[in-house]
């Protein structure tokens, strides 16, 4: 099963999915309420059922039309009609939350969770909804506390674990995030190994910033056990430079060139970000970094230099090392050999010409770049579906809506 297709469909049709789910639940709970009323007189039971049917139909209509306020009003009527309907309260609380009325949603879900003589499953559902209320309201600590209360009752709550991981990662509490992410990996069939690797890298950076290089190396090793992520390789390279392991650093750079060439520029950018109170170490680090850059420039890249990412990385490095003339010759050799050149390479070419005060040539490159961008862009787009066209259209050919045309103001 292609989970990405399912996720894309849900995100694209979120409102329709929510409406369908709410409608199904409404009529399901309505059916349950009808059965609960068997002890009532036939006439009174029929009266309640008819009123609830009309209320739920009205609420569904308002949800479809996007009028949450009137939908909430109808659910309040349903609650007044039958105060024992917990499921109606839960739905009302969800509506309050989606409408931004967090305090009301919290009040409803908290009161349900505190009730006696309710099913444990219902209490868990109320607690989960309460956690969502706190999370949406920005009360992250309270959300965490509530979600953890759910796990005390039932540890196999995948969606709750995902919520906890998301909050902890937002708060950059990496130790706790790692604990719950590993717990989630044991329950969920979804791939969590890459994420766990990235979290270990975050912990390694904390050790690095505190000067605990041995611990940082240990965290990187843990990251590799879960997944050989690019972020793990970059911090490992940084640690090699800090500790003077230049042979290992060069070997890793060759690996990055051959396996992850599109990340070369990002890799060197990250390597340039290093500060420490030990100024002697900082000086040695950047001397080693210059040596590593020179090694990169001297490496035979003939098999890879037709790749723009490698070309741009080498060009920018020549510029940073002050070799502008060499960078200029390198760019010229590329543009002379290639019939088509990307906009990014032309921008780099333009910057070099500016720094070398080659105004006439810079003007020619700029004009060519503008022409290329104009050809690649369209003049109009549909504000409803994003359809692009150079031609004016009053009715969109893709979504068939009228008067949705907009003029593109930027390339």
C-alpha cells in the first residue's frame, strides 16, 4: 500500500474527509442513543429520535457549508435534548477546538474524563481530545502531561506517541524525544530509523558544543546504527576536524563526493560554523578546514563535474579561498562547453564578474539570465487550483472556476 498517496489524498481533501467522518459518527451515535431509549414510552422515544435526527442533519449541513458557529449551536441543542449523550459532548468539544474556542473544548473534555461510571475507552478518548486541546492552544507542557496520562492506561497508543514526539522535538528536548521515538518505533510499522538517527545527531551537537568530543563521537556511532544519515556524516566530519583526524576527514569527503554530491555545498557551509572559547583549538580547526577545502579542489572530479551541484560547490569554494580569477576561468570553461546552463550557475557567474569589475560581461550574463527566467515562468495563474498559463483565461481550464485569474508579480 502506498501510504504517501493516502496521506496526499487526505491532505488535499481534508475538509471532505472530516465532514464524512463526523457525519458517520453522528448517525452511529444517534443509532446508539435510539437503542438506549428503549425503556422510554414509544411516543416519547420517537419524539427524541425525530428531534435528534433533525439536529444532526442541520449540524451536518452547517459543517458542509463551513459554518462552524451554527453547527456548534445545533450540537448545544442536542446536548440540551439528551444530557447523557457523552459522544455528543465529545463532538461538541472537537468543534469548539476547531473553532478556536480552546477554553470551552478543554472544559468539556476535562469534565468527561473526570466522570465516574464511564467506559475506560471513553475516558481515554476524552483525555486524547484534551491533549489535542492543550496542544492547539499552545499549552505544550499540559498537552504532554495529558498524553502521558493516556499512556499510563494504554501504552500502545501510536497517535498519542506521535504527538508526544512532535511536541518534544519542537521543544528540542532531545533526550526525551529519543525515548518516545524509540518507543514509537517498537509499535509503528512506519519508518522511524532516520528520525532516530537525526535525534542522535542533535544530541551529538549538544556534546560538541560543551566540548565533550568523546561523547559526541559515541552519539554519532549510535546515529549510524539506526541510519547512515547525511547529517550524521557531516557532524562526524566536523569532529574529525576538531580532533585532527585529517585522514579520516579526507576519506569521508571522498565518500560525500561520490554518494551525496548534491549536499557538498551545505556540508562545507556547516563546517564553517564553529565557535569555541578555546581560541587555539578554533584556529587549528579552521586551518584544517582550509586544508580540507584544498584537498577537495585538488581531487579529480572529472566524472562528476558535469553535475551542477559539484560545479557550484567548487566555484563557491574558489571564491571563498580568494581565487577569483581561477573561479572565473572555471565558470567560463563550463559555460563554453554547455549549451544549456542553469539559472543558479549563471547567478554565480554574474557574482564573480561583479567582483572582478567585468561590467560589460556581467550585463550580458544578466540579460541572458532574465531572458531565461522569463521563458521558464508564466504570466498568469489560477488562484483556486494553481493552473499556470501565458494566455489570459476567464474560466480556468483545469478547475473550471470563473474569475480566478491572477497576474504573476514575481519570477
